[in-house]
C-alpha cells in the first residue's frame, strides 16, 4: 500500500455491528432503558389514575371494565363537603393542626437534643445515645394499650389533653418520633467539621451563638427532611389516632377516610369508595405542596446526610 509522504496511513473502516431490528448495541441499550422507564412510570401512575376515575364515578365502586369513565360526575366531591356524617374539612383541619404542631415541636426539640450529643462531651453521653437507639427498636404498637390508659388518666386531671383531643395526639406522636430524629440529626451534625466550632470559640463565641449562628443555618437541609418525615408520618397515621379519637368531629383525616371505606361496620349501610377516592386525592394536596416547597432542602439534606465529610 502506497502512502503519501508526510501523511499518516489511513486506517481501514470497521463496519458498525448491526443486530436486532437493524439497531447497533448502543441504540438497543437506549431502547431497552426507554421501555423499562415507560413500564415503571405506568406502574406508578396507574393506581393514581384509577383513583381519579373512581372519584368521578357516581356509582360508588372501584370496579370497572373501562379505562375511560362512561360517566363523569362531581357528586362524590359534593357529598364529601356537604354530607353531615363526613365533616371532611374538620378532619383535614384536625390533621393539619396535629401534624404541623408535632413537626414544629419535634424539630425544635430534636435540634436542642442533637447539638449536645454531637458537639459536647459529658458523662453518660454514649449510654444516652445507645438508649435512644434501643428505645426505637420496639414498635409503638406494643404500648398502645398503656398509652390509651395513660391518656385517660391525664384527661381526668387535664381534660384538654384527654381522649378525643388534639393535644393527646400531639403528645403521643412526639414520644414516638423524637428518638429516631435525634439520632438522624446527630449523625448529620457529626458530618459538619468541628473546626468551625473551634474557630468561633477563638473569636469568643459561646455554645449558644455557635449553635444558632453557625450550625443551625447549615442544618436547614436536614431540618427540612426531619420536618417532612414527621409531617407525613403523623398526617397518615391511623392506628393511634383511631384508638384516641372516637367522636366524629375529633377524627383525623386518615381515620375519617377509613370510615368511608368501612361504612358497613359503622352503620352507614354502604361502601362509599367514590367519596373515599375523592377525599384521598384532596388529602394528598398538603403533602405534595409541602414537598414542593421544601424539595431543594430535602434533596440536599438526603445527599449530604449520606456523606461523612
């Protein structure tokens, strides 16, 4: 083979490997990924789509042979807000008050407890940390009877904290979420360099100033994670709320929606699946709204919390 002086010899052209359906390996890989992604999206969205159809179905049933509804009606939404047996707005107000209050108090107490466990050294610190972890091993349902009896006794002395009160729910929920959140936030604080504290102490800052002016702003992503986890957990909890609330006006949203799906057992005489679907869709709005508001901090907190710096 002759070559021109000063130029590199030309390389022989390698034909592209063409396989299934005339596609090369790279294209086949992209097509498979796209197919898997579409299947995953359909799998995740289909239950939500079915709930939307049921909410507009006036027949109060979840079973249908049509993917597209033959009848579209707002009757379920109208009954949800106008039926005296289903005070939906009262249920939602109860849930929002209990969830937001529990999240706010939990975040405050968690930050106050996590700071000394992470930054200070004192006698019994390691035993206290182990005790927090040990308490979280046992599920809350093991103590539900004891909790109920304790709330009854508290209600005899302080009626506003007895059964069928929001305060009793807040008190019980705080006891169940603080331990795990303290451990979570303590681990996040451990990832913040101690050199920041030492530099501030050299400049004359106190522990309170270090906590409020330096560490607290850096903790905002994980605080957002703790807040949203507590809010969602309390907002959707049903077992404890069902035990501590019996009156219709005192029910939380999760328990109230459960009564719609179990209408026969409480004397309504029918399963009201259409109203249940409508209420479930409306109940998801506060959680979705809060997630979108805090999504940047949540993502940053989850990613940074997984990395030890």
